[in-house]
C-alpha cells in the first residue's frame, strides 16, 4: 500500500473497481472541503478525492504556493513552491492509483483559481498521468512548465476552461490567452466565460458537469 503524502478526503464510487477518478485542487487560502461541496452533485460513478494544499497559511487556509504582495513589484508568485506542488500532485496521482480501486486511464483534475493553475501545470508537464482537466478561474502559468512542450504527446488531454468575465482576482485577459496556447499544442479544449467575478456560477457548474459526463 502506497503512502499517500497529501492530506485529502474521498468520496467512493458506486463502481467497486476501475472507477473514473476525479481529483480536486482548491484555491489559495482555502482547503479540501471547499470544492468537495460539489461532490454530491457529480456523477456517482466518480471516485472523488479532494486534496489540501501543502503550505498552511495564517490564521487559516492553505496554499499551493505563496503569493507575495509587494508594493514595488505588485504581486509575484513563489514558482519554486508552485513547481514542488506540481510534482507532489503528479506523485499523488500515482499513489492514489495504487491505493484506491480507480482506473489510471480515466483521471480528471478539477481545479479552481490557484488549483486551476496547478491543474494546467500537472497536465502539461505529465500528460500521460491525466485525461480531462476542468480549469475554473485560472490561467496557464508558463513559469512552472517545462521549457520545451512540443515533444510531448498531448493527444489524450481534453480541457474544459472557464472564467468570470468580471473576475477581480485573476483578470479575464489572462484566461483568454488559454485557447490559443492549447491550440498551438493541438490540445482539445472548450473555453467558456460567465458574467461573474472570481467564482463558479450555477450555469458554469452545470456546463462542466455535462462536459465531464460525456467523458466518463
């Protein structure tokens, strides 16, 4: 039995073996319970694991990497921590497949905000480990990707990307670059915008759930 290295909570599947696996990655300052609130509304055949990011924050919450607010440089990310988290998630996927009755060839990442940024990074760095990516309110951070992506085989990847058109935390302009980025690598994707801020509108939830259902 593998040693699972990230604190997490699970919802077992109605399928006893080879269940499709959904791994949830929360946003900055949150925890594993946040996205897990979606679990009861998602297909019962999914084996769902919601992870807690490895860097605790004060007074509460967790981060996949530090965001430093500096008057001179405005805001900058700790890319070393982000890269370490990217690799930790990739390692967790292997351990989860060894530990739980899931299908290693049917794995979905669902990330929100910072968790979405990490979902992109894991999929684009380790494209053989995942299949479907639901990236909510995030963007592709090239700082935490390998330098040369072209040799990779991305044929099994499929992305659902969405963003709030009035997002006050991550500008929608950043997200709008995603379709062109994915097109350049010939990666299947769907991109949607909703008239909300930094959050998931009900229509957004229903759309990605339908998209995911088609992949199961």
